[in-house]
């Protein structure tokens, strides 16, 4: 049986000269090197015999903003993506003209905390930086909440910005972190979604939420009676009730103990089955999408093996859950195509 076409719905890219322009940058960070299409193609090269990579969604990688209104580096990221979309690399950037077709969608940063008026101003500048070829592939925006003070996403400015995105047909990629920040991140996410949809009478104008990395649960928990697991499970079923939410099956390496990351795919699958069972029950394959979180997924796992190992684990998830061919096609690419409204 032919493999299903794959859309990797969450990768990050950056050229080496722009590495210091990220909030996570330190000279000794293992990610503080070039991660471009050459490296991504190498990580996925095994698919030539076992599957087909249709393309990817590139996600903003947390560029620095020295002041709330200084958008230099986020716009620089948009310009970098535009060179990929236009097939016009600068010397040494690690991509070629043929890579343009792989970039199916783009999710830049946006200053949602500043309110809709400033977001409108930013969108104008982002469109100019993107140019027409990239801009038509911009499907939504992200503003990471995982490292922000509690309540950041609950301000009226943030909620009104989300409503603006919905009105314009853009999605919101939501990044929260239960593992390090606790259940409040899950509770606030539920409230954010409720308030963003409140009062929006046109269903088509309700902003779509695509949730990153299972909301980052703590995968070191050994008991399903642990309060953190119970809180995460409850939140997943609450979030899954909203038909405007989708979940990315990704980011699990980063939440595992180091000793588990390096184990074979079978053993990793056995360890994370309780979370996967909840995910499938809460969202179903039609609202779950494959994603790798490359190159972040390589840290502690290995540049040469991380993407391949995650692909193997997701294949085993499909087998374990007894997913139909139709369901598998949705998980590997169909859900991403639907949620991001890809051409």
C-alpha cells in the first residue's frame, strides 16, 4: 500500500547570521547554528523509500522584540521566508529555488498583546516584507504564551486581536506549556478560546485555534492518577469539544526524561500511550495533525535520527489505534490541509 503524503505542520528555519536574533539564543545552545532546507532535507531523506514529504508549515521561532513596538527581527524572519518562497537564496543560506514548492504555509509572529489597531499596522508591514509569493501562503499567526506572565492572553487587547484574525480568515497557533507552568496555562487557554468566539455570530469568522505540542504535558509522570495528568486530560476533552480547535501531534520528545528520548520507538510508544489515548479520544484523527517541531526535536535525540524516530512512533500510533486508511491520511496530511486552508 502506498504511503500517505506527509505535511509536517510545524518546523522552524533560520539562517546562521540571524541565529542571535532569537529569545532562546545562547552561544552554547545546540540549536545556535544554521537550520535551513539543506538540514531539513537531510533529516527527511529516508522518506524517498518509505513515504512522500508533500511539504511543511514554517512557524515563527521566537525572534526578539527589544520593545513591544520594535518588530525588526520578526519582520526579518518574514523576509527570510520570502527568499525561500521566491526561490532566491542568498549565498550560504542553505536552500535552493526548488525548495519553494515545499513551503506550503507560514505562521509569522504578530503582536497580539498590543490590540487590533497595532496588529493591523504590523500586518501591513509584514505583507510588505513577505511580498506576494509568501503572503499568499501566510495562513495565520502565533504569539507564544508559554513563557509570558499569567493572564497575558486574557487581556481585552489580546482577545480583540484574536477576533480580528478570525474576521480576516487567519488562524492562531497557540503555544502553552503545562509541564513548566502548570494547569493555569490550560485553564487560561480554555478561557481564551471561549472569549475569542464570544459574540462572533458568523461561524466562519470565529478564529481557528491550532494547538501546539499537546500543550506540553509532563511526560515524566508515572501514574495516571497524578493531578497533573488528570488536569491535562480534563483540558484535552474540554478543548476537543470546540470544533474550531485542532491539535498537533508533536513536541513529545522535548517533554520526556532524557533517558526515554534515546530509547527505541517501541519503548517510547509504550511510555506515552496514556497521553496518546486521551488525544485520540478527545480530538479524533480528523483534528490531529502530524508535526515534528524540527529542529527542536533533535536536542537530546540526535540530528540524524529525531525526525525519523518520531515518524516511526506516529506510524506505530496509527497501527496501535487501528486507524482506517482515511483516518491515517487525515493525520499525516489531511488535517493540516483542512485546518490551514492549504491550496
